[in-house]
C-alpha cells in the first residue's frame, strides 16, 4: 500500500522516495548482558498499531527523521527530527553522543 510521508524539509512526498530503517529502539545500558545485546540487535516489537520509526529521504534531501505511524493503516501521525542523545563527562560537562568518533574518552557516561 502506498502513502504520503512528509519530509520535515521537503514536505509531503510518495513513500517510494524514502528508505525505512526500522522501529525506534533503546540502546542497552553501558555493559549489557549477552541477552540484552541479542535482544537489541535481533528482535523488534513489530506492533500492530502506533510505532515510532526511522526514515531517510533517500531520493530527496537525504535527511533522517522519526515518524510515528499506525502500521495497520499507514496513517502518519507525527514527524520529528531526532534529538542528539547527551552524555555527562567526569568534569560535569555535557556532550552529544557521537561527537567523539574515536571513542577516546573513557569517562563518558550516558544519561539515563
């Protein structure tokens, strides 16, 4: 079934212009068990109803965004841009996740 999806930058477009990247999940805690890591990587809720999902406007502006969509009807209920996850450093400062691509700061703890 085809439907329109509204890109936050380009407006409503046919869903064929977008790439679906799955439902939004939460990363496990800093030292996950094997079970928690397996659940995070391989299992999804796949709900029949409202679900938050990752999308990319692949043939348009290329931007990533989140959509809340009813999977039974394909009705798009909300669109939003992702907000960076923030971390607290040992010195008390706050840094967006991913700002240190080398991962060289071992003193970073993800806020809960």
